[in-house]
C-alpha cells in the first residue's frame, strides 16, 4: 500500500507537468525586480480544505516575489489565542504550472514547540503541483502531499502521506469574482483531514465569491470583501465564511 501511494503521488505530479513548448515558456515577469507585499484578512471562521479549524481569526500574510519565484509567510490566530498557525511556502511558476514546497505548522499537538524537528515535530512538510489547463479553459488541477511530519498519520497511527487533490474553475458575474470546485482525499489521512477510518472521500465542495477595490491615492492599498461556502460530505459538515481583506 505504501509503495502504491508513492507511485500514485509521482504519477500525479508528472501528469500535472505539461510537455513541449508550453512548459518551456516561463511566466512573463521581470526577473530582476523584487516585489514585497503584505496584508491581513479578518475572517468569521477559519476553514482549511473543508475542515473547520477555529472561529473568528486574524490572518496576516507577507510575500516576496522575484521573477517566477515567490516566498510567502502566512499565519492565523483566533481571537482567544487558543489556535495558532504559521505556514511558509516557496513556489515556482513556469507557464501554466505552479510547484510549491510548504512548511505547515499549527498548534494542538502533544508537542507544539515551533523549533521541534524530531519525532514529535508539529511541522508538516508538503509538496504541491498545480496546472492551469489554458486561458480559454481556466480549470486548475492541483495535488498536495505531506512528506514529513510526526502528526501525519492515519487512523491506525501509521504514516499517511496525507494528500489532497482539487479541481477548480474561476468565473465572474458582473463585478463579482467567483471560484468553484471539488477537493478529495484519496486515502486515509485522519490526523490531517479528520477522516476517521475512511479511505477515498470527497472532502471539500466549495463556492467562493469576492470583490476588491484599489485606492489609487493610498499607495495602492487594496480592500476586499469575500464569502466562502464549503460543504464537507466526508464529515457531514458545512461552513459559511465571510471576511475582509487588506493588501498593500
């Protein structure tokens, strides 16, 4: 079973990589210019890939972009400071493909020490690949798999290589940007996705809506409003999240 999972992970990543000229065309960006941006979101609740994590939260973000490379620090803390998360993600974009490596840290384990990297480390190291089919058909296929982390286990306490696969489609209605899609967990990953003893399951059916405004006379400050509706068939749960976004 473990060899099957590793083979499937490798096969999916390969399928997400387009061949020929499409993959050989890097994104049209100035590779010599470093762009730094930041901001924060305030959300009514925090839902991650269909899983409810905590109630109202503040979620700051800081990004640095250099050509096709980007580094992002993202965090979340609820208003009672009972739940805390800190994610660091490195991404590389090459044409329609986005590759990522992320360090995911959140509290709630037996050992929550941030600098603990041993057998009890609360960190999860995740790799990901996303492929946007085309501009005319802007469907995006994504796959994420955790490669390291003491908390990455199934319902039997075995290493799970927790994975999440998603297909999404963006569209617009008048001035409202929308995105809909479906995410699945291909095999048991109880500690990460709270799936119990289930194997393959539909984890996230979502519809996101948002709109943003840029203030020209405020150094490019951007204000956004958004709402996300998430159904989780595996957990028989539903969450409706609203939020405010500020970017600079």
